[in-house]
C-alpha cells in the first residue's frame, strides 16, 4: 500500500470499496481536488515539511486550517469516494 492510499484511508471516515490503482487514483483526485488541495494531500502522504508547504502555497495558519477542513470534507463526499474507488 502506498503512502497516498494510507493517507486517504486516514482521512476518509467510511470506505466501503477498495481504492483504485495508484495511477488511476491520482487522476481521479486531480479531477476532484484543486491544485492546492492535491499538493496538500501529497505532502501529507510524503510526510513533507508542512511549514515549507505553507510558505510555498502562501498560506497562513488560518487559511491552512480552512484548506485542510475543505480537503477532508471533499474526500468524504460520496462523489469523490465513487471516483477514487474501484
């Protein structure tokens, strides 16, 4: 299991079906998430330095929190789950 899959499983409350293969999964996420949301998710998966990411994406703490909340909410939407599951 890849870090991306593990990260998704941590943030999705209820996952009924298995996730797609890595390449398909990335394409589905790219279609459902904004660029910033996708970069944040990838940073979580890579255990990247979040302070550096915040600087790169020009996010203060409040905007980072809002982006995080929005990302987790999107990951838990049925349409997103259908897109990333087999």
